[in-house]
């Protein structure tokens, strides 16, 4: 959860609002069998990296955990988290981990917010470890173009429980996806598109149920139900790092597993013989096919990665993995080994599951060559990591 770690009478204490090296007085908030949780109530010896959080909601809102830490120190801590987690769980030597690539925009970067409606009708975000909604007038992490739809939804008279607000940082296009039991009436929000989701069904209310974003000069359609990285500028950094590690060549046949709307596949398409994208989310596969309409060497399979890979044969030289936080299903890694894929670039948003999968790949004959953290989520403890493994 991004908390500092202390010990009290031999017991581990996770301290919210602390910074490594500080002496603080903390109030215990939860007692569990193996550890305690506590919150700082007084700083006795302050870290030189402590600052006043720029956001007035930082203490109550659960969206940020590290606003009390100066940004350069956040970057150092994230590198250490990756080093320690990969060493402890994955058995990896720390020198293989490069210093994190920090964000040039540590505020105002989020192109996607998941909002809740507070009892007052205002929009808000969830409190930390709670279902309580904290009403918020402005999120400092949000891209400035999200402020107008945020305010409009807070004043809207129609019912909804949740809203997903998205914007293309490089295109200016915006989308709102409303979620609730009742379909909202036709309305005119200050966005390019508005849709309503009930269950797994998305229905347009205003415009088409998608927006567009541009990365590295290529335009992508992103539907309401499709994943896209929340920090556009750092997503471009992420793609550059991944392709550098992959080292694509004209003879390569590449697997892009958990391929989303096709960002990695399309970024390498002109440099390789063939790319096969595998993705379980139907809207993302539909987006990818639209995005790749001008390419003849890309194809897509929809379904869980372990099932789509099960019937695969032939010679595949390289693979990109970009799984959700839970990491890869073990059969995915076993299939890559059985196919004798020579080079794997693993993009991860969770160091612990990355470490677990690195250990599994090591047992299958793969060695880690390089680890590069990328700060996709400033002001939080979350970190994206790109890892190169070779057979």
C-alpha cells in the first residue's frame, strides 16, 4: 500500500504517511496477527524529502499515497521497491535494475479517472481502504481537459453511480462512460462522446462510444471498455524502452500477449515479419483491428492468453507480455518455453507478480538481462517495469 515500514516490540508496523529514516509518533489503526497498521500523527524527526502535499484532499482521498514525499525521492524509492521485490521473490541481483525513468509531468497527467457520485451529488474518489466517497472539486493528478466534464457531471441532474472520464492527451478528444442501473437521458456534456454501461453492455448516448489518442505519431481508437495507459507521455517512453529491448528485425515473428488496442504490435509492425496479438477483452480487439487496418502483417486472437496460445504452432522468435496486475497465468509462460521463444519483454505494473513470473521463467531456462522501471504513476507507490529475458 506504499506505507513506510517500522518495528514495534518485534512486530512489523506499516505506517501510513511515513518516510524511511524518519522518527514519528503513529496511531495504530488495525491489529492483525502478523502486522499492525498505523497512521502518522506527529513527525519527531523529519526526512529532508518531506513536503506539504500540494492537494488539499491528500489525507482523505485514496488516489495518492505519496504526495507528502518530494518527487525526486519518490523516484528513488520506486527503484528500491523494484530491486528489493525482484531480489526477495525473484532471486534477482540488484545491479540488473536500472534507475527509474521519472515523469516530466508528475501532476496533471492522468488521462483517465474513475469517479463516484457522493451523497451531495458532487463527484469524488474513494477514500483509502474504504467505500466512502470523498467529494472533490479538482483532482491535481487529472489532465486539465478532464476538469470540464468533471464539473458538468457534478451538476448533472440525472442518476448514475460511477463515471469513467477519459481524454486523449495528444488529441484532446474526450469520453465519459456512465455506470448505473438506469439509463441516463440524452444529454449534452462537454465531451466528444458519452456512453452508458450496464453489465458488460455499452450503449452510446452522445457520439460514438470511443475516443482517439496518439502515441509516437500513430493514432489509436480506444473504446469505453478498453485499457489504455493513464500517463500518455510515459506510455511513449514505455513503448520506446520495450522496443529497444525487443530489438525487432525483419525475420521476427512476434507474439504480443495481452495486446490491448494494439500499441506494441503497431509500434513494431513495420520492423518485423509478423505480429500475432492475443487479447481477452472484445472491445480492445475491435479497436486493435480498426487501428491496424493499414497493416497486412498483423492478426488478432480474442480469448484468455493461455487458451489462445494452447493451439499455437510454428516458429515464434520473440514475445511481448503486458498482463494485468495479477501477472501471467503459468501455462502462458510454459507455452512460450515450449515454442522456444528466444526473447521476452515483460511489461508489468506489479513488482511482486513480475518477480514471481521471473522465477518461473528462470526455471524454464530464461535469464534476466535488464530491468527498467518507468514512473507511470507519480504521487503513488505504483510502478511500471520493463524486463528483458532471453532463452
